[in-house]
């Protein structure tokens, strides 16, 4: 999952970005409202973590601009403003959720997963394709009841593919799910992770479409 973190406090931003990346998210961080507008207008994110008290342009304006152009990217407001009027204003402006600082990382992660499920139209958090089971909440993966241990980036890549079974995702799309701005991306990183996943889960569920990308699920008839 690729996250845009919009937070002007350097200490909060650094620690939150590091925590998200440690959990396997591709987390990008901007520190003011104008930078957030530019990022959201030019790139695709799976979710936005948005502070309200931002320099250059406040968070509510960023949110209204995003929704005004029909962008339905899930947005979770992260703010110290705990008054009921502020919560109502944030939700009415188009936020999917509202979390008051300070908060626990586990709660934020749970809210992110819930927002992503709603965006994907899924009622259940668990992804199951042909006996392969991935639980984003517990980060457990199994096939036919056999537990499979994955690294954070292997998990992130597999989750991206299982969220859209049968859909071909390009290498660039998968890199966006694995890496944030400033992180070095090796040219063959995706193919290496796919190879490692096939070795762990079997080579019959992850398929390469030459020149296009990869998909998960039963092999398509040629």
C-alpha cells in the first residue's frame, strides 16, 4: 500500500514514516499543503494521512480540493484538534476517518486497512485466491493450511497482486507499492521478489505476462 503522509511536524513525520515503512508500506512524506496538492495531482496513492494545521495551505482545503476533482482516495485525518466541530468539519469535507493525536500505531494501521477494504469494496479483510490466504491484519500467509513466512516487501507485493486477482500489474505499479520517494529501487527488484514468492508459495499462482507485468490466480487460457 502506498501512503502519502502530510505532516508539518518533523519529529512526528520522521517517526511515522519510519514506522509505516517498517510495516511494509511505501510511505511518502510532504510537510505543507501546497506540496500535498502537487503530489496528489500528479501521483496515485492508496491512502492519505492528513494533518489539518499545515503551512501554505490547511488540511481541509487540501481535502476539499482532492474531493472537488472527484478523487476518492481514502483520507484519514490525523490531528490534535479534538473538538466535535472539527471532527464534523473534517468528515463533512470528505475524510474517511478522523484520528486524534496522540494515537497508537496499531489503531492507525487498523484504520488504514479498514479504509482500504472499503475502497476495494471488500467486506472481509482476508484475501483468498486458490487456497492461498493472506490476512493483512495479522500479516499471516498460508496455503492449504500451511503457514508461509514472508518478508515485509514480499508480503506487500503479494497483497497487491491478491487484491486484484487476474489483473495484470506492471512492474512500475508494483514498485510504487514497495518503495517510497528516496528509496533506492534496483532494476530487477520486482522480478526477484516474484521469484522468491514462487519458491515459497508455489509457481502455479503468480504469472508473468511478458512485456506487461504480473498477475495472481489460475493461469489464463491462451
